[in-house]
């Protein structure tokens, strides 16, 4: 629920010409039917052994079982591509339209739904990568990022790579196998691929930070929130469950709205745009 006080604060921000940052996590994608893959949907069987997502999504696993990791990601990619942006995604597109160069979207989601909804690539920091892209596994070759070919078919769960898959996943430059363009659990954020420096700089200039559907497990989103708070940003956490960010927002004098993004974000847009609900 949006209280009168929050509505007043949003109206003041709208008139201030300040900077708006939106930070999104798996919750907004869940509203489009995409599972988090940390649960049973993300488990993967290799031979007689079942692997958890935290084991599959690692450089260590890829180094040992590259084709199995690729098969898992192609399955995930297929699930993501079947989903469609929801009203929460569309509201964030409207926010970018309203604020232009004073808007940045930082997303942990690798499904690409924000871009498909209409957010621009230059103002969208995909800090965990995107399952629609790949890059050469051998950094000595190139650091370029390539789109996975559109001819790559959806991969059913449990199905191994085919010769056709292998050809489509070959590096266009050297011919060796590529890797998914995602941040793995045993890797670190950097600026080149994951907008680490850009995200922290944006946090320091943010006047309004809206956090949507993330529980604050990973380090960079936590840094963004803490830096924004240190710079006296107004922080709003939108989540269906209480979480570390909701507690942090309230402690920092902000707000926790326990509701889905598809319900709340369009209301926030209406206030920012018109100062009233439709």
C-alpha cells in the first residue's frame, strides 16, 4: 500500500529533478513465471549425480563439465525466452522514459526481460550477465561478447548438446567453445562485464532508489543500497516478503511495500508522472 506520506515524498522527488535508480532481482521475473533456479527447478543430473544450481553455476564446474553446464544454461534460456515482461517491467520502462539520463536500472536478472520490455541497453546494468549471450572461454582469444545465434533451439531438461549445438556455441574468432555470459558463484564482479564501478558510482548520486524483488544475497546490490543510504537517498523496497533490504530501507527512513511489482510500480509511475493515481 502506498501511504499518503510516501505519495508526498514521491511527488517531492518528481519535482526535484533528482536521479532515480531501480535495482531488480528474481522477484520481478517470478511474476512472469520464471523460477529462481535456486530451488528444485534448477537441479541438474549428470550421470547418477544430482547437482544444485550453486554447483552448476561455477567456473569450476564449467572447467570440468563444460557441455553439461551449457546444456543447463540452454534449458534455462529456453524457460526465460518463453516468459513475457509483466506490468512491473513495463512500469520501469515508463520510469526511464520519464527521467531519461537521470535514470539507471541495475538488474541481477539474466533473463533479458527488461530489455525485451523496452529499457535501453545503455541505461541497464546487467550485473550478473544475460543468458542470451556468450563469450570465448579463452580470454587470450577475445573479450568480446556475442549473441547466442537465434537458430539455437530450446534445450529440454536433461538433454545433452548435439553437434549442431556445439557449432553454434563455437567462438566466432577462434572456434573454441564459448561460455555463458553470466557471473558465476566462484567469480568476482568487474566493470568490463558486470558494471561494478558504474553501479557504485550511480549509487552515490542516487536520490531515489527503488529495490524490487531481491533479497540482498549478493554483494554488489548490498553495496548499492548502502552507498545510496550514505548519500541520503530515499529508499523504497518492493517485495512480497520481508527481507534484509526491507529492514534496511525502514532503518534508513525509507519504505517497505509488501506487494508485487506489477501492482505497485505502475502506481509509483502514476505518482511520479501525474501526482495522482489513475
